[in-house]
C-alpha cells in the first residue's frame, strides 16, 4: 500500500484584493487563479451562452480563466500573480 506523504508548504505574506467587490485574501507568490479557487469563487466569468467559466488548462492557452483586472479585460488569472489592492471582476461574454 502506498502511503501518502504530505509536506507543509510555506505561504507568502497575505495580500488583499477584491473580486466583484468582495474582499479576498491571497498570498504573495500565488497566481490569481489559485487565490480565487482557494477562496471558493464558483466562476471567474460567464460565457456568451450563460455558462460559468473556470480555469481549465492552468498554463495560459485557453483563456477559460479570463477576468478583468483593474479595468483591463481578458487577463489570464492562471498567469497573473496576486497583488495587493487588485480590482478583479468576472469576465462576461467571452
Ligand atoms: S486556465 Fe487556461 S488560460 Fe488560464
């Protein structure tokens, strides 16, 4: 039987930002996608067909994690580091 080995992972200092106006706490060194998923955000955006969008590839190729950051559309959350004070909004209609 294989025994699971769990290693503690140190996290960086906390950073605070918002998603659709709600306060979220992430950690320095995390991607925006990781911080939003850890915070339990159910969808990063809505497709034109009204379906929720969440990260799929986690390597920047599909834009399923696209969000608006500080007014800039189509920012890939899986390639973006969290920063203190970011204003993140759901990306709609992409
Ligand atoms: S999860 Fe695929 S581009 Fe970000």
